[in-house]
C-alpha cells in the first residue's frame, strides 16, 4: 500500500523528498504551503476567496492568481481524502504545523485508519541547531530539519487513534469558527491572537530617524517569539504597511515588493506622544 507524506512548506517538502530518496523509498510528499497561523480561516475549506484575499493583501501580485493557488491547496487536500494510501503528517511544535495536522485530520475524519504522524521537536535537531535556538518558547518548524534529521525520524511514524482524530478535527473547526487574526500554540492548545500583538512591537521599535525597513522587520521576526508562531518577513512587512496606512508609521515606499529597498521611521505624531 502506498504512503503519502504531508508536511508544511516547500523547503520542508524538498528535504523530506531527499530523505525518502536516500532511503530508497518511492513515496509521495505533499507540501501544503498556506501558513495557517496568520489571517482569517472562516470558510477556509469551502471557498478559496478568504485565504486568497488575505495573501493578496500580504504579498500583492507576487502570485498572479491567488485564487488558483489556494484552489491548488484544496485539490491536494481533496486528493488526500480520496486516495487509499496511508497518510503521514509530519509536524513540529509550531502553530502552523499543529494547524496543518488538525486540518488534515478534519479532511480524513471519515477514514481515520489511514492517518499517521511523525512528531518532531527541538531534540531532533543536531546540537549546533539546538544551541542556536533563541526563541523564548523553544519552538521549531519542519522547515528547520535537514534530510538526515528527517530520515532518522521516519521509522517512528505512528497511527493516530480514532478518538484523537475526532478531537483534532473538532479543534480545526473551532479555529475556523473563532477566525482569529493570529494563532498561537500554548500548553498544547490553539490560542487566538491579534495583529496588534505584532503592531505594538513594530511601533515600539520604530526610531525617529529613517532606517532600512529590512532591519526593523528582521528585529520583529526575532522578537515575536512566543506561542509557536513564526512571523515571516512578508507578514511583518505587511503589518508595517498597514501601520503606515493608519498613520502610525512612515515609509518611503509602501509597495509589497519594496522591503529590501525602502526605509521606515516612527510617525511624527507617535513620536510626540512618547
């Protein structure tokens, strides 16, 4: 019987394919790309519109057709449900990975005997990588693991109980219903957050003089280190643009593609109130 491996992100999928190839295993890897830790989830399994509109706001026209991109994600999930092989979900202690597991459990809830998992943790990273983890929550994501590290974990894939699959599916439905702006992984539970969690960090770190936007965004990515949420440069830069539109930040160029070339400073009104 065939085995299908599911993992979050293109980098992780490429590493897992390499690990399987080196082990001589001709097994399919499905990389799901949507970072479910950020943005609205209401209707996320019924229509591509919600997630497509969100990512268009974040990334602009970097992808020509966001609806088609999200529909491709739908097709991959539908194929998992209609296939007959065993499904192995790889997940690390990040909120995006935990939501991916719950979403796949929801789609496979009627065929629970097919669902398995590989749990990854910081302990599975090599010593140098473990030492470099600076997050206060010690979270890691599947994209951080090398092919060799993934290969070592492959033999421990284990089935998920029917009872737990039902619970995971319900937790995914609850996350969609709550429709939070941000989500965190705290005490083995999905918690809701707000864009203001990031906005407050950005405003606090903005300086009165112009400085490269990339430097500010890099500091936000490093400091937003709680609840298993990994903030990408795209998300941090989008929040900068939203703050500028609200008059809480000043940018020399607010185009989605301008991060590496533009500068940022605190809004004068905000500076006056410090």
